[in-house]
């Protein structure tokens, strides 16, 4: 018997669903019979992504919301709109991320990677937590990266004003994703909501292209994107991980995250600072 039947008819929200791993995650979940709510920031890319998911899955329960994660008010708007339209949220997949080659800022004045890769999923998750608790069992999945091993959280320069190196800042935000998972899982103990994070593998997407500093278009085909989505889909759907929380996975297996990412004081401090920055 298949181990992923749990996901059928469940409501899933996938961020960064307009391309790459998030798009493949969306069509895989739709294929498994889930209702999939895709978040995109661009109307044309959002429409094209939805058509692809409909085509690949044959599942009509696919929706797109347009939200720019570089805007905290838009994230608050998404949480409101989502709760007005859907009665439950069983799986939240925080997947969107960006690596601008030069330092940029969000609408709220925060460094763009810190805003999109960390503050956006932090705020969205917190706003949707009451609904997820009411929908339990439910799962939160944070897409991090193996590069979190080289990340550090510099509270004196969280906005990278003094120094901006795109890949270093990216690694810091991916460490923030694991620290967020560590603290979230601790706070969710006994709630019926789990929180895990993962490294998806190395896949030739738009983001990977920026990480490598190349200008050619992203080259991954659908099979490669599905490989990139496999661990996310596993964490979203498999019965094997139903009661596992606070862990880091890669290639559909639990892996050892960095020791920094498991530092509870650091995780708690980052949580408190982030809550202040997003106005929670
Ligand atoms: N590819 C890899 O080798 C690799 C390795 C380790 C970890 N990861 C992680 O995998 C996840 C998915 O990345 P990917 O490789 O699939 O890259 P991708 O194809 O570039 O996808 C990133 C997604 O995030 C969205 N996004 C970026 N900025 C946004 C904003 N301001 N508001 C809303 N959405 C925004 C993008 O939307 P647009 O389409 O509008 O740009 C896109 O849908 C990321 O968390 C990344 O850190 C990837």
C-alpha cells in the first residue's frame, strides 16, 4: 500500500510556486490529490505555473495567489485572504527564496534576502499557525539548504549593511530557516503540528544560476525539478514522518544539521528579533 495517501484532499500552500522546485512540488502534490494553493509574485508566471500544474496533474483543485514576499503588508493580506477562502491548512511549504547579486532592500527597508528568505516565512507561518493548529494533524516544511552549514547570524549587521556578499548572506538566511524550524518545533510540541526543514539537492534553477554567478538560463528539466521536489513532497505526504518534528532532511532521509542551527539560545534570540522586525 502507498505510504502517501494522507495527503489526498488535504489543503497545501506552496510559496515560490511559480518556478523551479516549488513548481514541481505543486504538481507532485496535485498529482497525489491535494488541493494546492500556489503563491507567485508575477501574474504571467503565476498563470503559466498554474496551467502547468493542471496539465501535469489533471487535478482541478489548484489556486494561485499573487503576493510579493518583499512586502510584509502583502504577507498579512495573504494570511487574511487564505483564511477567508479555505477552511483549513494542513501543509505549509515555505520554499520561496532569492539571491540578488547586489544588495537590495524590501518594501519595509530590510535587506532583500533576509526579508524574503527568512522574515517572510517567519511572519506567514506565525499568522497561519492558529488555522494549522485547528487543522491538525498538520505539517510545516521549510526549504533550507546544505549551505546553512557555513551560515552565521550576525545580530550586529542582520541587514548586511556593512558587507554584502550574495552567497554568504544566502547561507545566513538558510541557517535562519533551520534555526526557525528548531524553535518552531519546540513551541509546537504536543500541538499536532510538526515542523521540519530540508536541503532539496543541487538543481539548476534561477536561484542556483545566481548562486553560481552565471547569466545563462536555468537548465533543469521537469525530471530534475521533480528530484529537487522529492524531499519536500516526502515530508508533506509520507506516513513515515507523521510524528517527526524539528529535524533536517536531505534526499528523503534525516541528516545532521549544523551544530549552530541546533543552538536553542540562538534560535530563541533570532525568533525574538524577527518577531520585533515583522511587528508580531
Ligand atoms: N536549486 C538549488 O540547487 C537549491 C539548493 C538548496 C536549496 N534550494 C532552495 O530551494 C528553494 C527553491 O528554490 P529554486 O532553486 O527552486 O529557485 P527558483 O526557481 O529561483 O524559485 C524561487 C521561487 O521563489 C520565488 N520568489 C523569489 N522572490 C520572491 C518574492 N519577493 N516574492 C514572492 N516569491 C518570490 C520565485 O518567484 P519568481 O518566479 O517570480 O522569481 C520562485 O518561484 C529555495 O528555498 C532555495 O533556497 C535550492
